[in-house]
């Protein structure tokens, strides 16, 4: 089980429900993972976190709606959306 800090996102501009294509971050090297791989990793025990607009660390979690899995932070529920507020990944 590993822990990773997320500091960028790649939006899916063609998807009307604003599902992310993936997330990325910096550790020893820059990394990027697609949304389905991230969901698998989180469900397998890896942990991902980012910071909200106030600088508070928040965990990224897998949720499901209408049978479709997606990611959100534990403090989502009040705008802005923490993941969509991150800068775009290169």
C-alpha cells in the first residue's frame, strides 16, 4: 500500500458529467494515471490525497452513482470541486 499526493487533473471535455480522465502528481518523478487505474489502485489499498482551497489535506475516495464509479475528495459537497480545481496535467 502506497500513498501519493495529487496535484493535477486531466478533464474529459467530451463527457457531460465532467468525469475526469485522470490525475497526476510529483513524487520522485512526475506521474499520471487514468481514472480507471486510479479506481483500481484505491480499491486495492493505495491512498491518494490532495489539498482543498484552504490548504487542508483531503483523501480521494471512490464513489458510485448509477453503477458508474468516480473519484471525489472526502470534503467535496461544497463548491468548488477539489479535483476539478487542480491545475491541468501536462
